[in-house]
């Protein structure tokens, strides 16, 4: 087994990371990567960090260190992309351990560094993700409802009557307009491919960070500060070069827009690899084919980033009498990105609403709770060996109370708490009791 013979410090850190909503299953390559990125002292501090942002004093108590010693370690982890620092208005700072993905995998490769062997780190990351015959990491990420990110439809691919229905959080341009700060860093995926000897034809940069995500990455030296005009320029370039725009999977205050190429992006690779079992990941739009106008040229099939377009035999139509095939889209797996639309010279592709929208979490807390719930880890968020503040409890239970009935049942099963059961079954959001079971 992967963990046998591992140093206790690294095993404790792997187990702490695996309790996160997007975890880190144990494999030999992952332990090697941890040894590349963390010292044993780093592990001691990181493994002690609570699931929610916490002060250096709280981490120090859990790690059995002095506050000053703990703060020194935490501050050293920030510029290496391993920990997020969150300055507060009163001058204090909270710290949060980055998950593997989206987290220190990406941040390790978002700038050129000489303090670690980035080529070796890139090789370990790829082997961890790809050499597992069971595709365990990709399955954990993609076989649950709440994905890491969400595709944004290319706005110029929409007809006017459809474009008017697009919500602001579904528009890349609107996300940029609403953000207050911006950063641009190297694309993790293209940087990794470069180290593997397969450089991409597209620029290495163009990874956009927004809001407090940008502020953290710029502060840590992992991205450079840019203005809104540059961010909009990046979006336009990405659309013109068939890149899929994947945004943070929240409605309010998203922290990133990745501009993903089909040749390098690990998210797109995972979606292709799990085409038979993955859940729907969509912009809430789907490519549809006008069978009268399609000439069967196959351009859309070649550029589809997740390979869900093929061609089937077809007789000629009135407008395309010489064709021998037509395009066919697997609507259940289509991202709705609009890349195919740019290449359809016959005007046969339209982006249409999928019908029932896939709901996007309102904010980062809701996303975290849903990801934990769907992956059987909700108990780790609420019962982490520390007393949660009233504000944190209010945020978590606010999300739980808003869950649809099926997910409330799942939450009760995972938490096995009489208090939570009472809360979810017996009270409405207004705090009024309803059908409280006598035994509670």
C-alpha cells in the first residue's frame, strides 16, 4: 500500500489533505510530491491546520508549537502556494491550508521557481493523476454533482434571443466587470506539459485570478497584477484560439477564470477520460445541429475539447445535397463552451439552453459544503476537533437548511448528529418548529 513505510509527518499531512472536500487519495507519487514541497516541520504545522481559516495562535496550539514559531512556518508556506493568508481589517491574519486541487498543484507551477525541481514536481503530478488504473482522483472530482469549475459559454456563439437569457454569473465579461482586482499567472497545465517535453502552441500565461484570489496570488508572488483591460484582452484571445473558459464554480465573487486548451488541461482530460460515468458539467447551454444545414465537414468534431461530437451517415439535404454525413452531439456530455460554433462554416451549430439549469453554488461556503456532502466528508467540516464560531456555524447550517430534501437526508446520514437531525427535520429557516419527532 502507498502509505507503508512513509514518515509519520507526511502520512499525517496526506490524511489531513484527504479529509478536505476535494481530497488527496494516497499514492506513492503523492507522498513523493509532499516530500518535494514540504519539510517535516512544514508537515507538522500544515497537518494541524483546521478546516476553516484560523489564526496562527490556534494552529500553534494544535501543532504544539509556540505562536511565533508557528507563524514563521505559516508565513514561509504562503509564497510557496501551500497556504493562503487572509489579512483582516483589524490587522490580524488567518491562514488556510490549500487543497491539492484547485490549490498547491496549480500554485506550485504558476511561476518559474528555483527553490524546487519543478520538472520533477511536474512528473510526480502527472504520474499521480494518470498512472492510477482506477483513475481514482479523476473519479473523486468528476463523479459528483458539484465540480471544481464551470464552463462559460462563448458569448459571441449565442443568438440574440438566447444571449438575453444568459445570467451575469454565466458571462465571462460580466464576471470581469464585477471583479475589483485581477491577477495573471502561468497556466499550471501548460507549464507542466512544457516540463514534460510537450510545450503548447499557446502562451504559458493567461491564468486569470480575481478578487481575493488575485490579491493572495499577487501578494505571494505567484501572479502579477493586471488591470481590467488586460483581463478582457485575455478573454478575447482565449475565445479566438478555441480555449474553454472555466470559472470558479460559484455565483458570487468567483476567484478565477482558467483559459483551457484541449491539449494540456487536466480538467478537460479528466472529463474526457470519464465520459461514461461523469456528471454533467455545463455552461447551461448545449450545442445543437441543424440537420438541414450541416454539411458533414467534421470541423466541429476535430475541435471539440471533450470529444463529444462525432459524425453519422446521412443522405443529402436540400441545402447540402452532396454531403454523406452529419455531425452528432452527445448533449449529456457537452460543455456548452461554444468552441465548435466558431468553426461551423455552414451555420449549422447553435448554442441552446439545456432546459433545467444545473444550479451553481451561491458562494464558496455553499460550494465547499456541497462538495463535502457529495463525497462523504461533511463531518470533517463541522467536527474538526475545534469549536466553530457562531458565524461559521451560521454559514454552514444556512447552507444545510437550503439543501433539497434528498441532500438533507444524505447530510443526516453522514453527520449522525441528533442536533443536526433536529435542525434539518424540525425547524424551518425562520426558526419555527415543524413536526419535531417526540424522541428528539
